[in-house]
């Protein structure tokens, strides 16, 4: 696994103070998000690390995308079941929460991937029709 594109300190400055008890989870998520982006880029035919080394603006965009994904994953408390909404009441007081990422999943928005050139690109190198038999034993393309 390569280096993370953002640090816990970056995440703290960008979003909120990361508590000591959350540091390990934040580090793991930053590393996983970075690795996932690296894999997406590799599958698209380019090296994310080379592109980052050549362009500071691209480096900042990658850092932002990683932090956004980690922020979404960490926004849902880990001690709450993966539900869309949560409420509790005590006497006349009540609290209601609606989670945007109820499972705490690590994911990227389509617009974030598009910013990095990792979304919306399709290409076909070649298409070769083959002759095969269909379920009735007849030749078909």
C-alpha cells in the first residue's frame, strides 16, 4: 500500500479536530481511500502518483477527494446501528438524527471522481464477434 494523500492533521484542519480515540480509524480510512484512488487510476490507464508529482493543483484535488470520502465515513458514529435515522427521548427532550452515510461506508461521489479524470470515460480497444452455439444448439454471433 502506498502513502496516504492526506494526513490526520490535514483532515483536522479541513473538517474538525480528530480526537485521539479516532486517530487510528482516520489513518486507516485515509490510507484505504488513497489506495482505492490509486487503483481506480491504474484501471483507467495512468499513475496517480506521477500525475500528482507533475501538478500541484491535481495533488490538492486528490487530497480533497480523499478527505471528503473519509469525512463521510467518519460522520456516522461507529456505535450506532447502520440505519438512516436515529432518535432517542428522555422526558420532554428528544433527539433525531438522519445519517447521510448510515453504514459509514468509504465511497467517492461521481463528481469527485470526474474532477480527477477517473469517471465517465469509456473506451473499447477492439470488439471481436465470436460464433457460438445458443441454448438451442444453433450458431449465433
